[in-house]
C-alpha cells in the first residue's frame, strides 16, 4: 500500500470516526485551497477530507468556460467548494454571488472565504425560491448538503426558519449579459428557483446553467423532473447530461422521471447552443455536434 492509500485508509477508519465525535470541524487542502469542513457530514465533508475533491466533473467543466471578469451564481453553495472555484475563475474583476440558507453551512462558507483571502464573493444567507419572504428548511441529520425547503423534507427532521428570496430580486441590479454561469443544487426546489429568475435569464441569454435533476426530491417538493425539463426546453434551453464517465445530450423530459433509487443527474444547459458546444467539446476533448432538444 502506497503512502497516499495508507493515509486515506487511516483517515477513513480512524480519524473520521474519532474526530466526528470529539472535534468534527477540520481544515485541509482542497484543490490548492484551504477548506474547513464538518466530518459529521456525509458525503460532502467526509469525501473532501478523504479525497480532496467533490463533484470533480463540475469543477473541471467550469475550468473550460470563459468566466474571467463575469458574474457566477452558486445557488445552494453549501460550504463553498464551487464558490471557491468560481472566485478563482472570475478573477479580481468578476464576482460570485453565493446563496446558502443553513446557519452551520453558512458559517463554514464564511470561514472558507476568509481562510483563502477571497473578497469577490457576495454571500446571501437565504433560501432561493419563486417569492420573497421566510420559509422553514428541514435539516438532514447526516447529509448536511441535503437540507431542504420544508415541503421537500421528511416530517421528523428538525427545521430552521430562514429568509427567502428570488434570483430576480437579488441580482436585478447587475447589468445585462453580466452573468455567464449559474449552478443550482437545492434538493428538489429547482423548479421554484427557475420561476423566480425568469427576468435574469432573459437579460443573460448566453448564460450556461448546471442544474441537479433529482426526481425523488422534486416529487417531495410537489413538482417533477418532467415539469422541470419541460420548462427549461420551453424556455429554449438544451444541452447535456454531465456524468462521471460520459456525456449525453438531454433526453425528452419524461425520461428524467425514470431515475429511481434517490439518484439524480446534473444537466448543463444554455440557449446559446454554439457556445455550449464549444465548452463541452473542450471539456470532453473531442469535437461535438450542438445538442438539440
């Protein structure tokens, strides 16, 4: 067993079980930056601690976009893994707006920005939906990335009262064409988020979005994967499924409700098919035809 494999095994079998009980918050290096995480959180916190990365496909995809000087939105920022990458890619002349409602995750997000001296990320401690106000979020006792607006949470979860906003209300002050990338991962509340950002999408016609499509979570929120994909296609978006070992052009909307066993897929979409084709071709290393609906 080489040193890296031994270190990983020791962390998984000894360090995580012990530290999660006595001192669960740790700081380690992730993709060249310092990150503070909670080892009670599975899978995000533990995976970052063990492997030094999480959702590497999305990380690599962002690196193939031209984001310098632009604005990126991280909707469902958690502890900031993707916000940190966006911050680096947009540079000093760009900006990231990161939305995270849950108190503990938000505190870690703030710490991770401070640890790396990051000043181009604007933090919004709130849930994102289709209206402004307040809401309850259900708190997963195990997966701290699975906190949900309470309509999608199990009845026995503890809840937390948080502020709620819309994307249109939060970034309406930005100039047209400023936003180039939006990541949305809100545990089933994605359709509500989209309904609250219609004006933003109209003012940024070339934006690329990465959205989690999880039919079980969407159903708990009173919507469906079919509704979500139907809306995106009706608004002129098309694109690709982003998988670990392959990419696939988006399927007809009804196909996404066939995903079972609490699984999901990330879709990467844009109205600008030529731009998205170039990004995906560079990402995958082959010349791709434009994806069509």
